[in-house]
C-alpha cells in the first residue's frame, strides 16, 4: 500500500512538526506495512526525510521557492498552475501524460498522489485565503495535489484542521468541489464547520474532530531548568509571541506584553520567551519579535534564542507553571502538560478549541492586548490555578482520546 502525506510544512515550526509527527505515527498505526512518503515545504535536497519517512518536496514548495528570483517564481506558478489546472480536466491517461511533463520536484508529488492508495492532508491551518491574488494562489496550490489524486480516484482524507476564511465565491466553489469528493473531511473547531458549510458542503460530510497536537507526547529529553539556570522551586512562566499585526499595532502588542512580563517577574516568577517558530521562511521567526519584547522589559526575561527541536521544545512547556501563549500550539503543548494558559488569539482555531475545553474566559484577541486586560487574566492564575486545572481534569482526557482516533478513520477511508 502506498500513502502520501501532503501539505507538510517545515520542522522549525514546532506546532506543524508535531502535527506531522503525530500524523505519520497514526498512518503507520493504521497501515503498519504501508510505503509512506511526505510531500511538503522542505527542500528534499536539504531534508530528504522526516522521522525516517522520505520527503518528495512538493508542487507548492517548487512554485514558492524563495531561493529563486521573483520572475522565476512567477513563471513557475504560471506554468505549473496552468498545467495542473488543465491536467485535472483531462481523461486519466492524458492527465498523467501531462503531469509527467512537469519539472522534477513538482512531478514527484503529482505522480506520487496519482499512484497512491491513500492521500492524507495533514492537520494544520493552511486551507484558507486572504483577500487578493495571493489568496487565490494559496487555495489553488494547496488543493492541487488533492485534485490530482481525485482525478485518479485516489481517496483523500483531510486530517483534523482549520478551514477558512474564504472571502471570494470562486474560492468557496473550489474548496466545496474538493471536499465533497474527499473520503473524509475533519474540522478541528466549529468555526471551520461553518466555513465548510458556506462552501456548499453538506454537514453530514463534515466530521468534528480534535487537533492532533493533543496526541503529541514525545517525552522530556532536555534538563531545561538546568539549561536556563532556574532552580527547582522557582516558578517558570512561558511566553510565546509572533509577528502578525500592522507595524504600529504590532509595536503596541509587543510593548503591552513586555509590561505584563515585568508584572509577572515582579511576583518573583521567572519568565522565559519561547520561539515556537524559528524559520526564515516567510520571515516567520518568533525570535525577532521576542528580542524586541525583551528589550522593552525593565527586568530582562530569559530567552531561548536558538533553534530547538520540536520534541525538545515540548519538554520546556512541561516545566512551566503558566503560559501566556500567542502561538496556539504552544498552548496545546502546555495544556497537555496540565499547565494553565492564557491564549492570545490571532486565528479562529484559538477561540474554537479553547471553547471546546470550556476555557473561553482565558482568550484575548491579539488586537485587543493591553497590559490591563492581559494582567486581569494572568494574575488570578498566578495566585490560584485550581479552578482552571479542575476544568482541564474534567475536559482534557476525553479530548486527548479523540485526538488519538484518526487511525480507525483512515482505515475506513479505504
């Protein structure tokens, strides 16, 4: 049996790396003898494998390759996009003949998904569109491998993930076309269910599921307190931040976080700034904004300023007594270690998943972050987290069990 896991991201994004790790484990659990390959955003020449599974590269990585000039990228998008759009409208023999004419990396993914027995689109938050041309491009190239697979009658499963927004009717039409023809579509929160229904997908074809990050448990491999110089009796409070807003609003968010960090350290706790994402791809490196936040603090927080393996990073959250988390998988990593979290929301996955766990009271939209609002949520948890932990004790075990249920669903898909 041949299985291709598509839409993988980069390992320097710890949340997406964890989702890929869990996805591969669950695929192997469902089909122990299968030949599994990954099609993702990592260059196969640099990263030929992930956790022992070979990496093919991908159509999407090929057309977005930041190491080539902008004119070449535009040409790649035009040629691959046109060939892909035409191929999926042709009879299967002609479709495969046209795909064989693609450049090598794009051809590897196209041929792999067209010859697979199952295609699994890993969990995450990438099936979406922003206003403008970029939104159309993202939706098309994210869905193209699934379109190719479906043209060859290969079942496609969308592992638990977020969907939307889709601001334009053609985007909603394309999403609806692909999802209605998929073997399984798993949405990780109710907002995504609504987005899919708006694309014309029957509610009976949408399955409500749980983010796979709740099934990620690699075990501790680093003595983090010793590494950071924090004593066994000291409270450690984690903070994750990211670039997201327009410059003026981003500066305000960072300064307000710095004020809250000063207030936390004023209680005697130690704060550590944690880079959940540390990649240069799309300029999405949390260390850049976290250095600015640290510079705004009157009492310097601890910082993790190097690239840390996603499995080791999970162990750092295990050591915290509280997390103030913007990156939502930092929140998931912490919740599964019984660590109370205040979640700063930048996409609907945050409020949706926190609502599932009855934790909506501890969510603050990123545009609304002020020290006063943040401190009103943080200070009570520093004083007495018992009520929060009681909610976790009641709600989390069943939620984690649901996150582990994908193997059975994969077997049903074929």
